[in-house]
């Protein structure tokens, strides 16, 4: 699994827990809906730090809270 897929999976997990739509995520992060579509569809192989930062802050989380999840401990994460 690629790192960008792992990141997108974690974002979706938090969205589900908070019952947050993609439109709501776009609004709170100020990210264009197309950027989020690209993230979730896997169009890009990597996610830049600005996008990561805006999403984490949009959730009202600290960076360590977001990444403190077993999904990031997987042995099969591909980093290109």
C-alpha cells in the first residue's frame, strides 16, 4: 500500500468517525474539492505537506494525534 493511500485511508476514517462529508472537509480545510478528489482517488502518488497540514488542522487535531494510529505502523507501506 502506498503512503498516499494510507494517508487517505486515515482521513476517511476520521471523516467517518465525525460524520463529516467531503464538502465539509473542503470547507474547513480551505482545500479545493478537486484536491480532495485527487487525494481519495489516488491520482497523485504523494501528498504535499501543505495539504497534510491543512487536513490535520481542519480536523482540529495535532499532527501527532493524526499519525498516532496503527495504520502507519504497517510493514507494507511503499514510500516512493
